[in-house]
C-alpha cells in the first residue's frame, strides 16, 4: 500500500444530493452584482460576474464539513465562511490561464453543465513535475503534468486555494457556465 504523506494538494469531487437547489440558486439572476473589474485573469478570455453571498454558506456547509473532515483532525474547532462567489461563462475560445486563489483556504467550482466533448475543461496543474524525473511521467500516469476534471451538472470540486489550476479553451458554441468561490477557514 502506498501512502500520501502531505496534503498540500488534494481535491474532492462531490455530487450533492440537493444539486437542483444549488444550481437554481447559482443561476438566480437576482444574485448578480454590477459588473466590476476582477483583480486577476488579465491573461485569459472569460466572462465573470460576482454573485451576492446570500445562501451559499448554508447550501455548501454539509459538503465543506465532509471535505474538511478528511483534512482537519477530529475535534479541532474551526469556523468557515464563503467570502467570494462569481459566475464564469465560457463562450467559444474562452479560457482561464493557470492561477491560484491565494488569500483563502478552500476554493470550489460548481459545474452548471454536464461536460461535453470540446467543452472547456477545468484542470489542476502538477507543480511538482518540474522537480520530478521526466521518466516518472513516462512510466506512471500519476505523475502527469495536469489532471483534468470532467464534472457533471451540479458537481462541486473543492480544493485548497493555493492549488494551481486552469481552464482549457472552450471549443463549442454552447456556453459553459461554472460558479466559483473562495472560503476562509479559521481555527477557533
Ligand atoms: Fe480559479
């Protein structure tokens, strides 16, 4: 049996029981805030709009607790809050360069569409490959440069905010929509 000693990078792909409720909430146009500049994403082609935070902490709470139960020792008191949420719309050729969400602890992406061939694809970047013998990549798929996530409608992927990720170019005329957000975790 092999062990993973350090949890610097991890992710959890969850299919929530109340995914219809979550999707309906995410797509509620009354949550959209007036358009404003984002401080990041200058190198990408994307359409982003901030959403009001109303309801997100409550909707995501059971899944955040589920994910953190595998990372934080049982009995350690902590609190969390959803601090930032925004909606991304990918039209043809839209993409997101590799980036992280430093300044927060946990980030998430909720998929509003089933993944279809030619759609933009969310992927994690394996930063360790530049420090790893090239031949490892040849003999083990686990040492790949990146890991694509093909989410289904309503799925949520959680990951540490420092974890480098990107979105490949969208090669379809059907827009792809995701809702992303950042969560702060504090030890109480
Ligand atoms: Fe991101």
